[in-house]
C-alpha cells in the first residue's frame, strides 16, 4: 500500500552535492545510511497536516553563492523530523472520505516530502536555494573567469573542449570532488572571457572502459547543429551575450485570469509556408491572432531542445536550452515579452517525465553503465520506457532533483514563463507508467505498490517551488489516470497542480464521430462525460489538442467534413449538407466542451477555424517534407471561405466568458438531457445554455428551466448568419420567466428549477441566454449593446498595444522608449485619420461578431472602467 520504498537515505549519493572546497564535507558511511533508512521507515506513519503547512512555504536561510554548499547527510537527528504533534488530520481525507482507507499511503508520502524539504533546508539553504543549480552547474562567470561544473560520477577523467581551445582539452583538465562533480576555472584572457559568447563547447570524459567520449554539457543554455550536414550531431554553445545583445524584458506579467483560455501552439509549425517558423515571426504574426480571438493564455510546445524534430518536442535532449530551430534564447524572450504586452500569459509544455534516448546529443550520453545512484536515470527496465523509446529519471536521486527543480526555476526566472503544463504525468505516477492499464476509478489503482512515491514527492516539491517563486503561476498536469488529490494543494496532502487536463473528453468525441450516427448520440452520456471530474479539482477541457491533429488521426473538422473541406468551403456556392452539418457540429462540440467540461479551456493552433489537414512532421516516411507541418492562415483570412465562420464563433465563445466569467463559476447545473429531442439544457453561472443536437427537428416554444426569475435575452447564437448559420433565432426577443412548482420544494419544480421560460431551438444549434439587469435598463433606457461593440471600443487601445509591442526590439537602441513613444504617437495620428479601423487580421472576426453577443447597456463611466480592467476584475 505504501508504494515505492526507495527512500532517499538508502543511497549514498542521495544527499551528496558539489562542493569543491567545503570544510564542512563529511563522508557518509554505509552504516549511517542504513540507520537513517531504518529511522525513516519506522517514522513513515507520522505525516501531519500541521507539519505540511509549516513546511510548504517556509522561510529559508540564505546561502551565499560565493560559498560552497554542503549537502552531505550526517548522523544527526536534527536532519530528520521527529515531531510528536497530532498527525491524524490530512486535509484531503476530509474532502473525500473514501480516501481514508489509504491514510497510511498519504502519511508515508507526506512524511517523505517533509523529510526531503528538511534536508534541503539543512544542507542547501532551502528548496528555493537548492533550485538555483544553474548558477553553479554548467558555465558561469565567477571572479574574473568562467567556472564549469558537471556531475559525472562514473567518469575517470574529464576535460572541457571547444572552439576556444581548438578542441584539445589537454590544457583544460577538470578535477573531481568526492561527490562526483567535475570542475574547472578558466581565467579571463586580457580582460576577455576565455570562452567567447556563442562559441561551441563540449564535455569530454573517459569512462570505465577507457574510452573517451564527447558530450553536450548537461546544463548547457543553447545547442546548435550544422544545418549543412545531414544527421550532424549537436554542439553545446556557451551563451553569455554582452549587455548590448541581451534582451531586457519591458512588460510585466499579466495577472492570473479567473479561468485560463489556452491557445496551444507550436512555434516551428506556425508558419503558413512549409518551413520552420521563428520565435520572432510567431510573436509578430501569430500572437495578435491569439489575442484577437480573446484567449488569455498561450501554451508553447517543443521549447526545450530536441534533436529529432518529429518527436514534437517530447524527446528532449537539452533541458536548459531553447529549441535552436526557431532562434536564440533572446528571440524566445522577445516572444514572451510581446505576449505579455498583449495581455497574454505564457505557459511552457515541460517534459520531466522522460528524456530522449539519444546518446550523442542528450542527457542519456552521461549514462555509461553506472548504478542508479550515479546516474540521472534508473538502471535496467525501470530506467527505460518501452513504448516511448526513452529514458526514465530516478526521482529519488539528489542531483536529479537538483537538475529538474532548477530547470523549472530557470524557465520561470530567465524567460518569465507564467507556469507549466507537465507532460506525461501518468507515466511518472506509476511504475507501470499507465501502459496497458485501463483505469476504472478503483482507488486501489492509485495507492498501491504500483505508485512511484519518489515521483509523487518530486511533483509535490516542484509545485511547492513554483508557487514559492511565482504565487500566480498556472500549473497543469497531463494525467489520464485521474489520481485523486493531483489537483489539491500540497498543504492538504495533494500533489499541488492547479488543473488537470480532461483527457477523456476528446476520446469521447472521437468515439462519437467514428462510431455513432447523429441519431445515436446520447445526451445523458455526453453530459456525464463532460461533467465527470473530481469535486474541488479543476480541469482544463478541450475537444481536441495537438494529439488529435497528428498524422494517423483526424481533427474534428476533418471527421465531420473530410474531403469536402477542399471543395465545399466557398461562400460563393450553397453549402452542401455535409458542410452545413460539419460547421454546425464543429461549433457545438467545441462550445459545449468549453461550457460544461471544465474550469478552463484549451484549443490547439488552427483548430479554432477547422484547419483541414493533420500534422505530419518531416521524417523519413514522408521524404522529410514540411508540407503538412504548417498552418494555413490564408484559409481563415480569405473572406469568401467558410473557415472564417468557425473562427468567428471561437472568438465569440471566448468573448462570452470574458464578459460573463462562466468558466470560473462554481454554479454548474444540468437540468435537462432530453434523449428523444436530443437537447441538453444547463446553467453555468447565471447563463442558460440550450444545445439542440437533433439533425432535423426545430422546437418552437421549448421550455427550459432556470434559477433566477426575470427577463432573458440571447447572449450567443451559433445559428447567426455571422457564424455560418441560418439566422433562425431572433435576438430582439425578450423571454420572461414563469415560476414553477412550490417555492423551496425542488421536486415540484420544472426539471428541478424554480423558474422557466420558452425558446426557439433550431436543429443543430446552441443558444445562450443571459438575465437582463432591468435596474440598469431603467437607468439607461432599453437599448442594449453587444460584447463585440464593447470590444470595438477597445479596438484602438488594443491596436496601440500591438503596434507598441511590435516595436519593442526595432526602436532606437539609444532610447527605445522615446522611439516607441514617437512611433506610437504617429500611429495615433493615423488612427484618427482612418477611424477606429481594426487590423486586417481582426477584420473577419470583428464583422461577424457585430451585435450578436448581447449585454446590458453601460453608461460612459462603466465603459471606461471596463476598458481599464484586468482579467481578475
């Protein structure tokens, strides 16, 4: 029941750190290790809610970077928590009483987490200091020279080689300390760094067989490959630009939104041309599209360097390096700063679940047959993922923890990311990695010897670290198993993620689109699938992500319309039944997923407008072609093509949440799943959603239940002409409620709702109704304005922000602020001449939204307040 018993103290190297000249270093005997392991095991039942709260956000003592740090475990009882406080209360057990039979498991992993944090505090200055490993390992400036450190316990000899010494390391031999850390200081030459910025370097070492090998330094900040040589190996690059070339961030992080609306994107494949796109091109060309569609968060895939492009970024070779295909580290910083200037937060798709099997270019090259204690990875079968052909980290190793935790801090602080989506969490949580494991929801599947407690503790440490550094961070777990507690705070005994991806939802849509006729769709089944998530644990819903877009699968648009997407998308001819059905269901599927499936929403780049092709990265099987590794933006930009309708509706969906904040509302009530008429009615916040999935039937006077009495009007209508519909629903109609049943007796109400009103519900449409604030109407008259009109009020302000952001790195180098102010002022003059005209990228979306999302009229002071609001207001 306790899961993995590989206690940290059980391995001599578990507590060992670098410290070339520390006077505090003391050897750790095997007897001491055995004693500590025994002590930890006997105290495994002593977890504590109070203990957790005290240790999740502690005040750490600071350690000077100029001083050596010792993390040697000694025979000292102060290093082990021996609190005799009440250990019976674990918060997560109060939320879900069904977890109480597994209390021992929770106590065990909580105890292990607290003990590990105690060790960090005693020997590294605390968790946050421990996660500053990149300031010590790799190449760093220290006192008139460059110091290079590398953890390679199995190496017999080591040198640093590169362009700076003609790749001859005989004069640059490294020294090894007692913890397996090699180091060398290379003094400056005539006042200049001995290793020039942007020059190639490698770590050369001799392993036990007497063979010398060259490897890219594990902590390298940049890695490149010779593009003129096919299959050429990568080289590490010493990246330390002078101040004049170093990008300086100009914009603050946007505040954390109430609910993330995430645009998942891959920079390399974001060009409309069959080539690799750059960070700067993405920033200037794609980010404005994302902002125009009212997303508030961008999730970037494939940021960490990966030598094999077709791995989609998931076979990482260099964890601290940005993917050089799209530019330099400074270019990525420009992208993130530009996103922040547009009010977009940026998440990174981080891969700590495994590493590339590539020996030449990746971390796996440091494994030369040594034991797990001396390696980043487990040995034998435990260290290899047979389906992914990749290596698996040993999360119980001290230096692995330093490497991975420091990696998180590096991306947060150096690049200003606003959080992470952790890939492959299911693989981390279990020794079986989820392979051939059909999770049924039985709690024994989550808390047993199959649970990798080392990995669980690492994730608890990671989330604690992230929240300490950036309290407003957003952290999402990709987990298909549904482990209870994954999305609860570490202080309660949870693992600490903010959200989990609702991975079962896209699978449900694929099943329906592949295997069921429209008449066979079950409203109850769809409703249950969309609402099936753990109480108090938030989810990010999505109908499709990059996973559903890869070659061998189909996007939802492709499932619905297939080959007719190539011939039937012109507005100059009538839509065929296939196209009409496809566009209608595309809008409904994405919208009901967003509105009912979670507390946040995700869309993959291009799917918002029904991109007609799958993704196929260049590989041997397709002749290394980039033809399908791109996004055809011209399709949505062409006014006479129907792709614009799906894009416009996507923009409207996000605008609806921007105005009514329904995603963040805890009020979610499904009042009707009408199997005969194929209708689902539900409330989210104070909005009422009516989805009619029937392929033919239109219902006039369809009765829907609601909570609040009053007058309701249309807030969003998928059947509007501007969204490619048939315009069957009147938007100027007032819907007045009628009371239902006996007040306070739900069973006498209509569908358990105390009020109702009647609507027109056309076939294959979704319509959202909002309650009119009649007190505002009395003050301001009966006229109403739309959300889109409110957005148009902000158009000039938004365009100014975009133009200013584009000028971030192209202004006067002597006085960039003066240049930006001058250029922005001239832009304002042009704006006054031309009127509040939106950029061409926004024109199709703006035209289709006009007067379709209706809200109460605001007086002038309220409009000004809306213009200045933040996402949290």
